[in-house]
């Protein structure tokens, strides 16, 4: 069982920045991949950014060049640096840990981009 706790969401103006953090209760190397997903009202949950056990990253086209995923192995945390935020980035952001036997999710953190 892997428990994930997100933090760092909030209200920010367009063009601003936020940094989300995800603290895992277990060694993050137990996850084949860790990722950040988001879900806006009326939309399906979508992958925003992911990082594999080997360190390979991938991003949704809509956030490339603006968001950066990183990890701190010693602290078992994964972060998402979000710059140049747009109103369409508004959503609940979820941390995910994918293992061979299960997917684990955090409770989500709200990000609102509005003037």
C-alpha cells in the first residue's frame, strides 16, 4: 500500500507559478512510474506529467515548456513546478503511483488560475 499526500495548490493569477508536492509513504522506487494528473469539472482525468523509475519524463502537449516534474528520492517526494499558468490549467491535480499490482492516488489538490 502506498499513500500519497499532495500539497501546494491554490489560487494564482494567469502567468503565475505554483509548485505542487506529493509525499509518498513508501520508497518511490516501488512505483514503476509516478505522475501528476488533473481533472477539471465535466472533463476526464488526464495525464499532465510523468516520471519513470529510470527517470524518463513525459508531458502532455498542453503543458510542455511550462511544467516540470521532478523527484527527491531521499525524501520520497515528487513535485510539479507549474509556470506561465493559464486559466485552462484550473483543475484538481492528483498524484499517482503506478505499481505492477495497483494504481495509488492522492486525495487531490485544487489549482485555480484566475484574475
